[in-house]
């Protein structure tokens, strides 16, 4: 379970999408060229999440992202 502000890892060749309004299905999309670290913002549904990558907000499939953190940091 991710919470707002968690660092996430997005692998290469992941599809990122943006919508400008609720009336549009998809306004813009791109694929990541290399693994990228971003910030988790919120869950948008059962299978998608909003993330902040490269100074923009994107929607990404939950199966494509993973928590980027240090285990047992104490």
C-alpha cells in the first residue's frame, strides 16, 4: 500500500498517460526510455495511480510501479 509522497520506481518501456479533463479518454502518452524514480500521488482506480515524474503528473498502471525504498534502514 503506497501513500502520498512515497518514492516509486517506474521501469523502462512503461506507458504514461495524461488526461486534460474527464471528457477525454487520453490526451497525451509517452513511454519511459529508462527506469525512472518518481513520487506517488494517489490511487485513481482499481488498477491505476497518479504519479509525478519529470515535472509532470501522469497516470500509470499499478502493475508497472514498485516501491523505491530502503528496507531495514535502522
